[in-house]
């Protein structure tokens, strides 16, 4: 991972079979105002005659385009057959203004090549969990440009069925190294949201993140290499749309911390105004270390402050004090219990959910500490 990267592309999911298009259009206008540029919708779950469904999605695509948004439609082999499409002929999807086809199903290499070579410039988006670098390289070997391919994880309406955390990390790393954009979903916690298959518990990709605040879900996904982040259920609130955008817009990893004690001006400045917090990649398993402040603030006092506990625990944020002058000013996030030997001041706490960020913040990633409200 790098110290700073591009901000992820943000998207929403909409369900024209469940809500009127006028309502969806208002949601798109709102999302676009906060910088959302992609729309996801499932085509194969919509009932009705072929012409009726195609007309519905044509209107949906038009509204999205009016708001500067690109649309990804989820289809499968049965859906393609239903609308008269084949790997050789995707004209029906082009005729309704589709930007991206998300393939929810298995296709062989020959069919993949035909679809990727469509003359309309439609990108093809594959199920991230089922896509391997070997498949990607085989397609590249057939003359396909990687820009024509995307990957996107599934979402999971039923509680406890979402993707395993370690599996998600593994897939993202693999596809990121292969040079693909990778999408995933977060949940809105607004009341009375909706989605496919009577979704009532959100529509996230990763089960572990299901109940986390939406903006924290998004920050974690981005830190794990996700390049396209969608709300899975609708409608996210204004506050959620804004918080996700603001937490990701500068391409840095933001971590919320809660200050403790009455911090000195120097402690507060190091935590919240210093912008080069990063780990150099050789820290122990006990801590995440930001060393650069001890250089920048070498001539400033950091007076020792007594902390009654004999040890620091995971989630504690400590700062080395003048009892160990060579390291004074260094910021450390505690990952395993550490003895309190008087050389560190407790300056902040990070809650358990927020600490998940340190599963995915890599060496030389710039971290910005924000004060929790």
C-alpha cells in the first residue's frame, strides 16, 4: 500500500422494481451532490415482460446519466437469454444506455472474450470472489485491455452470510496486484431501507462490518484496496452519504480517536495537526508506530503524566514522553497489552470497531487522526 492514493469511486444501489423512478431520481440527485458517480442495480431480479423491464431500465439509465453517473447492471445467463442477448451480441443492453454489465454467473474464456470485445465500449464486471489472476492474464493474452474489466464483490442480505474478513483481504490483494478495480458494498443504517430479497439487515459485502457505521465501513474497505464503494441498500441518509464522501475524499486513511485527559498543546498538535503519521514497516506486533513526530517536535517538552493502570491495552494511543527523550513525541497505537513503565503518556483511545483499520493500514500509509465526536 502507498502513503496516499486516489479516493475511491463512490456509488449507490437502486431498485426500480421496489420504488418509483421519481423517488430514485431524487436519490440520485442527492448522491451526485456528494460526489457519487456510479449506480448499481440488479436486472435479473425484476419481474415483468422483456419490453417492460427494458423500458424501465432505459429510463433509469437516462436519469443516472443526467446526473453524471455510470450504471452497472447485474445480469446472469438466464437474464441474457430472457432479453435476447448473447456473448456475441450485447446490443440490447447498449440500446438502453448501459455502461457496465456485472456478470453474476460463470462464463467460459471464449464467451468472456466476445463480451469484452463488444463494440459499444461497455465494461464487463466480474464477481470478485470468483475471479483469479490466471483468468485475467489469459484474457490479457487474448488481446483484452484490463481497462475493459472490472471486479465487484457480492452483497449479502442475510445476517451471518457475508464474506469472511480474511477472504476479502486476500481477494482484494490478489486483484489489486493484477491491476483491476475492485468494488464492494457497505450498509446504510437508515430506518426502513430496502434492497433485494427483503433485505432488512443492510447489504454489505463483509459480514464483520455489517453493523459498523457506514463511513467506517467505507474507510476500512478503502484501506483494504477497494476502489469502488457502493451503498448496498437504499436509501442512505444525507448524513451517511456526506460522511462516507468526507472520510475518503483526500485519499488518506482517517482514524477516529477519542482524546483522554487534558492534553497539552504539544500533544494535541502532534495528534491532530501533524500530517505525516505513518508506520515504517518494521514495528513489533505490540504496536503501530508513528516515528516522525519525534523529529519534528524534538525541541518541544512532553512532560510525563501519570496513568494509574499498570499496562496499556489494545486501542490505547500513547505518546512517548520526556522520560525517554530520544523517542519523545513518537505516537504509538497499542495492539497488544504493554507494560506502563512511565515513558509513555496515554493520550487517546480508539474503539474496537475503529481498531479494525489497523488490520489494513499498511507500511508508509499516511494516517490522519480525527477527534471522535
